[in-house]
């Protein structure tokens, strides 16, 4: 099942895709698509619906992020062996964990702002994991049972803010629009193996990233179990699990970074595609 939210910012309605790829309105069933409705019992209720009985949305317009009221947006750094190699950094012995502000979350096709005084705004296609059950001290063997579904995430990063301004990475990760999510949340039953998904990203039609989750250093189950040793994961939390090689920072012979007026297109196998334009930061 593919769940989504559609409508203008702050006015999104919940929906699902039918077998023909058309949007069906869920607002008569649930008031929004947040953690309350991402638990196994609630997802089962949505799966039991006949999409044909739901109102057809002929022109859904803007697609918003598929999860509302996200409590935590947790990211894993340097989690692909081939990406770590391109950065010249050693393979981490444990997952590198950082947070993005939830105010960075936006729709999959919304414009991306280039921050004021930005020197090194970069792209990162990633597999997102949406939590569906409260997770604390979860075993790796049981970890995937705590997943509601999966989605695509662009972990946009300002590298100078991230690594050259001291302090934590969060400064370079949290500008408004730095976390396009979606277009859909795909329930876990449709993703039998999250470690066998292709990921790609183009800038202005040039393919920079073309990888696979097979090269993750710490797989999804490991990441969920690991995080649950340090914090409680709640339904609706999103984990962005790292990026394959091909980021601008790692481009040879010289890094390449985003500027105003460019187009980014990206996708994760089975999870849909995103398309963004880069613009100057708004007030």
C-alpha cells in the first residue's frame, strides 16, 4: 500500500494510491497521516479498505511529505562503504547518528532553498524508514517488525555549515526545505528486502548518484536496533539511512555544489521519484 498526503502546505489531506496510480482521498477515514495511524492495527484497517469506495482525487496538485507531525528525523552518516571511500574517511565502527530539524521536512517536489551565505549545498538520495511501533531496546532480529514503511529522502546538506563551522552536523542539515520526503510511504509488506533497493540522483540531467542499499555498512535492522539502545523511537519518526556515492562533496577532481536555478531529480526503487528546483532562501 502506498500512502501519501496532498494539498497546499499546512492543508494536506491523507490519501492512498489505487492500483491505477490514482489518488484516493482518505480524509473521511482518518484526519491525517501521522504516527497515530501508522501502527500495525491502524495500517491493517487502511489495507482492508476498497480504494474504489474512496473519493477519487482527479487533480491532487501538490504532494506533501507522506508523514505528518514527525517527532524525530534521525540520520545516519557515512553508512555506505563506497560513499565513505569517496570522502576519504574510515569505515565507522558504529553508526554515526545526527538529527535534522523537523522544520526541514518538505514535500518531494517542493523547491529547495539555498541558504544565505551558503558555499557548499549538496545533495544526498537516501532510503527513509518510518517507524510504526514504539521501539526501545529492540533486537536486530525483531527490528523490521517496528517499521511502518519506507520512503525516499533527500538529505540536503550545507557542507561548510556542517563541517567547517564547529559544533554538530545539525547546523548544516536543518535549513528549511533540506529534507524533501516522499512522494509516498510504502508499507513494509511491499518492501520485502530493504537491503536490495537501487537509489539514483540527477542534477540538471546528469546522473551523479547510482547506488544500491546493498552497500550499506549498517543495514536497516541494525540501525533501528542500535538507535533503540539510546532513544525511544515512536510511530511517525523517520530514520534517513545514509547515501551512496556521488555526492557533490566527493566529486573528482573538484567538488561540485548546488546553485540557484538547478533541477534535482532522484528516486528509490519502488518508492517513487522526487523533482526539485533550487531557489534563493526565503525570509
